[in-house]
C-alpha cells in the first residue's frame, strides 16, 4: 500500500528532479504525443559508473496503458 504522506514528500523532490533533468520530462511528453499505445515497447538501459550496463524492455498491455494514464493525470494535477 502506498503511504500518502510519502507521496506528499515526493512533490518537492519531483520538482527538483525536473529542474535538474529537464530533458527527462520532455522525453516523456514527446513519447506521449507520438502515440504510445498498447503493444509499444519501452526499453530502459542503465550504465553504472563502473561501466556495467543493465537493460530491459516492457511491451505495454492494456492494463499498463490504464496505469500510465492514471499516473499522467496525477502528475498533471
């Protein structure tokens, strides 16, 4: 279960994150406008400071799209 107080604490952290990394939100806005839909694949990769690379991908389902829509409404509010 999500602790509502922790969500409240996240708001200023999220604002600072957006300020420090403006391209991150721009990327997701552009992705949303380009028509991400069920069946789209999201790939994520991380390169650690030691040079190790980790990657994965997710093929979006209808349920995933419902969750993404709900989260995007929360972020806009």
